[in-house]
C-alpha cells in the first residue's frame, strides 16, 4: 500500500486549484477583460508617447499551422509589449487580407 507523505513534507499552502481548468475559466477571464475595456485603457495610458505601429501580415492560407507560425506570433507579441513598456504607444494591427477581401 502507498504511504501518505503529505505530513512529512513542508510545502507552502495555496488556494490555487490543482488543475487550472483553463477551457472553463477562459470565457470568464475574457469577459472580465472586455468589461474592463483593457486594451483601450492601455492605449489611453500611453497616449502622447511616440507611436510604434506593428502591422502584422495575414495568416498563412497556404499550409498548416506549425511551430514557426507560433514563433512568429510570439515574437510580434514580445516586441509590442517591450515597446509599450519602453515608453512607446505600441499599437498592434492584425492583418486578415490574404485573399484581397476585407
């Protein structure tokens, strides 16, 4: 029979759940962010600073999503956040016009 070692290990107590259950929690988090108007609040906070625009290209329509796609999006996110924290008004414009349509 397995032995219970919980009482022998000095671990911190936390109220965090053992599992994140993100698929269940994400809709509530997104609603909270939309209710707070978080993106526009961020833009208002940086108003008057030099502008850094990042115009992202359209998603790839000629193949499956791969690790390079994820790296591309992550790097653009990092750059935009870095610029925002470095005193710029960083605005991210996603691109969707990959077929010549709006």
